[in-house]
C-alpha cells in the first residue's frame, strides 16, 4: 500500500458517538471562552461601543464600496 493512500479505520458507533459529544462540548466551551475573553477586554468593549454609536448616528458605509477600497 502506498503511504499516501488513505486507509479506512472502522470505529465502533458508541466510540464515534462519544467523540462527537466531546467535539460538541469543546465547541461550546470554545465559543463561551471566546465570549468571556472579549467581554473582559476593555479595548474591545470600547471599540464596540464606538462602532454602535456610529451606526446609530447613521455613520455607515456601503459594504461593496468598502470591499473595493480594501483590494
């Protein structure tokens, strides 16, 4: 067998279910941890407040124009 060929490894359904559950829990933790870190970052919070204020004041830009400017 060529070392570059993929080999299928059978995984018991129960083990696969456990792996899937662990993955889902990791994703949930990762999302919540990221939220915590951002909520604890004073610079980030200030930027979000400024952006929200600008948005409410109508200080918005067309996304397509912004994309063109960034190219």
